[in-house]
C-alpha cells in the first residue's frame, strides 16, 4: 500500500500509511508507527519539518483542490 498525503486547508500536510520522513543526509526522523505525520506548510513551526500548530497563530491561509 502506498502512502496517502492529504493537504489540509489552512494547515499541514497529513501523511499516512507508514511513510518515513528523512533529513537531507538521509537520516530518518523517529515517528510513531501507524499514526499519521503532520508536516508544516506555513514555515512557522518550531519543530520543523513537523507541524506544531503555529499556522493558527500565523493565520496561515491556503486552500488546495485537485483539478
């Protein structure tokens, strides 16, 4: 099964199905198996690349729809 990535309106990317997140050197970030991962899109997170909810305070706005 492939990973599913959902673009959440005004929020992060939600990544499911056991995807691994790696840094530029290939080192894997630790994650909890079976739980979704939320990746920051707003650039304001103090825990990059992961979302920490900072998009709410920054009033990040982005609505994306598949064409």
